[in-house]
């Protein structure tokens, strides 16, 4: 009897996992964006923050997506952006309720500039991944640095595997999307003391 209960439980567990991989189109805004996630430094058992990503559409409308990564995730799935042209303009960290041991992170929006288009009915892979670097900070608390870097091969493989599981109603684009404008190569102009004082 116990063996049958165990087998039944395993079967339900596997069915549940398989079902979670599918993404029902009607439960999204008709587009899916997969973004790589990289944890460096040491990996805490529970992350002390979740993140609010700020997007701006080509027509000026602003949108936000909340990302709640776990410490063993290699990607996040964003399903609340409708098909459009976007600019990922910034991110902000928010403390995860009930998690201690992390230094406070600035609540201010940190600027970004990643531009991409999300087609209707498509699963897309973002060309940049979010890197969370954890280090020991003051008083034994954890400090975290966040950056966005080009998608690496390991995360790209994880995104491709996830995209293959979403279901037949989606078109999957395995070519990463997203352009980051190159920084200006002009050398900064030297400022004298008088320029600094006068604000010019």
C-alpha cells in the first residue's frame, strides 16, 4: 500500500512539474520574455530582494514587471508585457519580506538602456542577463551588486531549454533580442576649478 501511495505521489509530482513548464497564452499579455539570471560571489539560501523592472514602450507608455528570483534560478520568465517595442530603462530592488541578513539596498531606480521588440505569440530571449553579485558586507550582512551583462552560453542554454517547454501555441525565437547603445568614446572634457564652481 505504501509503495502505491509513493508511486502515486511521484506521478502527481512529475505531472505537476510538467504542467508548470507550459505557459498558457491566455494567461499572458500575448508575449513571453525570458531573461537570464546569474548569481556570483556566494549564493545565499534565500535572496534578500526582489526586483522591479521598468520598461517604456515606443509610444511613451510605462510598464513595470516584478521579478522574484530564487537562489537556484538561472532565468526569470516575464509574461506581463504585451507585444510592442520596448526600452528597459531601469530596475529597483525591494526587500523581500521576512528575509534578514542583507544590507539595505537603495530604493532609487537604477538606470538602464536595453532596447528590444516583443512580437505577438512569441517567446523571446533577452540578449542581456541580470547578474547578482553577493559579498560579505558590514557587520556580517550580505551586500549585493546588480549589473546587466551579455547573455553567456550557460544561461542561453537554460533559456533555450525553458523555451522548448512552453507549448505548441507559441513561436520560439532562439536568437537573443535586445540592443544596448554603445557608450560614447569621446574623452570627457577637462574641467577646471572655476568650471566646477560655476557649474559649467
